[in-house]
């Protein structure tokens, strides 16, 4: 059994968890798991469709089941969804087998990354930048609470950030 600790990436949507996670997995020779894609694969529809058709509570239940499975594995880079920190049980399970890395970004950095992305259910309608600011402030304390390591990703070069996390 491979008992290398998982590296669990948390942070607001669009902060670079998937991009950095893929780079980091190649650098460290870990498997990469994007939790949203993991859930989509299991249920056969997109996260946006889950939110639209079943609602956020249903998605959070699927997310918890995914965490239960993934927290039993080792040697993975896990890119979580931005709201993973809303469930204390999820975070405790992930911390049991992983090191939690908070990818901290400014609202402006997030906005630049996702300005043209219409697949983000929580940002639909209205002023996206303002919604980002509000949600980030609501979640900031939880990201900081659960982080074992915090890495500022704005501004940042993906390769430099990957190396900082790898150390």
C-alpha cells in the first residue's frame, strides 16, 4: 500500500487548483484527482447540471461521499471544489490522510481566471466580481482554519508556485 500523504488543494473557484494540481502530480509522481470531475464521472452529469437540476444540498452530499472514498486512498493530489470547506466532516476526513494546501488568491485574480466561464453555478447573474468578493470573504476564515500550508497564487507563475508547494 502506498502511504504517501495526499496533497489536498483548497481555495476559491478559479484559483488554479486543477492547473496546479496537474503540474504538481507530474512533479511529485502522484495521481491527480479533480473532485468535481470525479463526482461528474460517478453521476454522469456536470456539476452545473447537478446544481441546476438537484440543488446545492444534493451536490454537497455527493461531495461528502467522494471525500469518504478519497480519504481512504494515499499518494494523490486532490483538487477540491471551492466549497469543500463548508463541511467540517469533509475537512477532517481529508486531513487524516492529507496535507491541506490553501491556494490564496485575490478577488481580481479569480475574476480574471473565470470572467468568461458560465459554468460556475454560484456566480450566475449579476456582478460576478462582487459575488466573488462576497463569497471569498464568507469562506476566507474556513480556508485559513483548515490549511496546513497557505500559498499566495496571485500574482504567480504556475511553475514557480508548483515548486513552492512541492518543497
